[in-house]
C-alpha cells in the first residue's frame, strides 16, 4: 500500500511546482520516495514468485526520477507530479515487458506489457504476433486476464498495416499498434488500503503470460 501522505505530497507539488517550494519540502519528498521504494521491494518479492526474471532487482532499478529532464522539457514545470514503480527483467532501462504501478492523485493505475518499444523490439513483437496470433488471442482471452484487464490498449497505432506484413492477416489490427500495454485504473483509496499489494500481485500474475509472450519474441530477436 501507499501512504496517504505520499498522495498529499503529490497534490501539493501539483499546485506548487517550483524549486523553492520543493526545496522547502524536501523531507516530505524523501518520505514519499521511501514509501514508493518500499512498495517496489514488495512488488519485486511478490512478482518474483511467479516471474523469476525480476528477482534481485533493487529500488534504483525500479524507480524513475521525479526531476524532469531539462533537455526535453523546455518551459515545463521542473518536477513530475507522479511517482511510479516499474518491475521488469534487468531493470527500468531494458526493453523487456514490465509490470508498472503509477502513483498520481486521481490518476493511479496498474499497467504492464510493452510501452513505446524501440524499432527492433517493435518489429520482433509484430513478427511474433503475425506467426502466433492464436496464442496471443488465447492469452488475452483467459478468464484470469479478463478479470483485471479488458484488452491491450490500442490508442497508439498506424493507419495501415506496416510494410512487410500481410494486410489480410487476422492479426492486422494488432500489427498496426506501436506499443502493446494494458491498464487498470486504481482508486486513490484502494492504493492506500492494506489489501492493495495483494490485489496488484493478483493482477500482475494474470498479466505474466502476456509479458512472457513479448519477452520470448525479444529474446528470439537477440539470438
């Protein structure tokens, strides 16, 4: 679970997104960071029970900086107003499929799969989908998967099937996608409840076959 104080800090940061305020509330930030680090370790331990590829990860492997990169955020506020935990094989800088918890007041969610992959990874996944579309359909059609995730998000896709793939393929709509992730919204109250970790792990266990499907495609492309 996440402490209510963490969400309170993020709400205040949203209203006071400047360096002077942030520096004056550094202790509150460090407490929020420690809170999310604790959740990260609980998730690594729990997910590691059914996905051994994430065992041994540390908080630094799972958390993103709250500071915006000034090189790519000219004119934007200096700090992000959310915190997130990403658990994936090899840590946050790898290309493998992930399990993700987004902590943002009024916008918390669970997610996973592949988000904004690099071109070689995207191509490998599309090739696997084209060949193993029935397998993918079976995974997302499983009762356990559908209990937590309605479908693979498809709001980022091409207009046409990419070059090199069969336009008449039954997988055509999936092949148009630029990323392959799922999402499940979480109420702030649920995020801060004692049962949150158990609920998150149950959802991520249901997601594991989909992540394995993507990771196998990536592994094959690396050979």
